[in-house]
C-alpha cells in the first residue's frame, strides 16, 4: 500500500515539472545583436555608394540616409538606404543616380547646322557678264579675236530665221530652274510667265509678245544678252519678284509693283 502511494506522488511531481518546462519563455535576444543588424545594412549601403565612381559620400545618418556629391557638376543629393536595398547589390549605386539618355550628348555635339543654300552670283569684268550658281554657269560672249567682226546692235536685235510662234504663254511655275538659251519665240498674247518660286535664265534669245513679254510673280528672272519686246509691256514684276538684266535690249514699258525689284547690271539698251 505504501509503495502505491509513492508511485502516484512521483508521477504527479513529474507532470508538474513538465508543465513548468512548457510555459517557460524563450531566452531574450541580446540588445547588441538586434542593433547590429541595421548598422550592418547601413555599412553595406555606404560601401555600395562608395564603389560608384560618379559619387562622393559626404555624410551618413544612422537611420540610413546618405548625403552624396556628384563628381561631375558638384550637385548634392540625399539617398535613402531603402532605395539601395530595393535594387540588386551590383546595380544599386547606379540605380539611384539618373543617367542621361544614351546618345543625347552625342546628338547635341554632332547636330549639323544646315548650311545656307548657295546663291546666284553675277560678275562683271572687262565688259563681260557672268552668272554662276548651283548647276548654272552662264557668260556673255568674249571679245572677238583679231580679224573677227564684232556683232552690231542691229545684228543683235534682228531675230534669226528659226522663229517659234506660240499662241499660249510659256509658263515656269514652282520651285524649279528653267533655262532658255538661243531661242527666238514670238507670242500672240503674253510671253514668258514666271511664278511661285521658279528661277528662269534667259540667255542669247529673242522674245517678243503682243501682250507682256515677261511676267514675274514670286519668282526670279535673269536676262543676259537677249532682246525683250512687248506690245503692252516688256517686263511686269510683282509680289517680291526679282529681275536681273544684263547686256540686253528692252523694248516696251517696264512695270514694277509692291516689293518687286528690277536690277540693271549694265550694258542694257532701252526703248
């Protein structure tokens, strides 16, 4: 009977010890270990920034805020550690600094400045007139050699036998270049019509018209060593037109309106 009571008491004592063991709290983590983890992250973040050749780390806040200077330009910036941790360690230092768009600097340095388009150049020397420009080279006939007879004014003004007769005007329109050389054309009404950016070169030709021989509107006309004759008028220029006349015979009234220009380059005869 006594042995049975001892066994029961021993069992109850063992259960009490087991319950005490289950309710025991886990050991507390030392305060130094808990504080060391954020400090290690701050140290890692600072090392990541210092590896960036474009940055100079000036100050570090214990909370993980860094003050850096851009080596190119000297600009000061603040960077949070969370921004670095969110990126992979090998690219974190680059991720926090905005980079310029690839090729932007090269585009700025290599942008070609459009060159001004070449202009028409008129040169007078020793009684001769030459006109040069993009795709154009025109010059008056040189002085005759010894023994040759220079053409007279009557010979210049008298039209050759191969005469072209037209019932409609000859129109040059738009941004194009037109060259009429060595032609004799008789128009029943108006003659040459140059407009809207056309550039006409009339050389060594005879133009006669029952109306206006040459009408120019927003265009250019270069008359060299030619005869112009109009029943109503020889030349009418308007809307900023430009007309250059050199070594030519002009028969008929000239009309110039608004901002148009008619420039006498010399050697001309007017009737």
